[in-house]
C-alpha cells in the first residue's frame, strides 16, 4: 500500500506518519501481550518485557510531544497508552500471582499434578 504522502501538506504528512508510528507500537504491545499472533510463526505468545518496552515508548512519546499535538492525535495517544498500560498491569499482576502460587504451592497438590 502506497500512501499519497507527496500530495499532503507537511503538517498532515507528519501527523499521518506519527499515527502510523503509534499504531506500530500498539501492535507490538498487543502481540507481546498475547492478543495478536506473532507474524513470524503465526502463534500467540506472551513476552511482558517486550510489551513493557512498547508501552514505555508510548509513555515517552506522550511526554516528548506534550503540548505539540492537535487534540485528536493527543487524545488518541492518551487513550492508547491508557488502554495498553492497563492491560499490561493486569498481565503483570496475573503473572506475579501465578509465581506466588507456584512458590507457595496448593494444599493437596504434588509436583506431578
């Protein structure tokens, strides 16, 4: 797909490219949170460290672009960050709970179960 970037005013071109950048980080985070399959092997997987990197990058973009984006782009970035950081927090909490459960063990459970 070729975008008609040459025909757009510079500001619109930058906004479109910025939105595409945000969408790339959204896909990276979603893929590493197991919501989308990895395109390399078409399998869903969870890599919370990589998901954290993508969410942290969105947080950095929020800070660096604060006051420099139009309202629509700013609101999109804010909602995207809020959605992804919330999902990541939930996954991290679930992972920590699983780890705590395995460290403590359940009564009546043996390692063979």
